C-alpha cells in the first residue's frame, strides 16, 4: 500500500526509532503487560495472550529481558 519495499521501510524505522520493528513491538507489548500486571487481576498467561504473545515462554523471556525480573515478581513488587 505504501509503495516502498521492506528493506527501505525497515532501515527508515531503525533510523527514526533506534530500534528494529520487532524490538519496538516487544517493548510496546511488555509495557502493556506491565500496566495490566499492576492494574488487573488477570492471570499472567491471560495477560501474555492479550498482549499478543501466543507462547508463554516467549512472553517470560521478553519480559525478563526488558524488566530484569519475572512477571510474577514484577506484580508482587508493584
């Protein structure tokens, strides 16, 4: 629809945000998960699914990478 190729858009995205689209998406998803962990009683697996993760293991790995702690620990501390 934009009439630009993937490589150009990808390079432009990195130049504008200093992160790849995947890094940006994971950052956004984890920030949404943090909000839900603080402000809801939903289970961690439900939060992961609601934030776009189809695999709980991937959610835990990305959450730990971004927040340096497990989602359960984050919820208990906040």
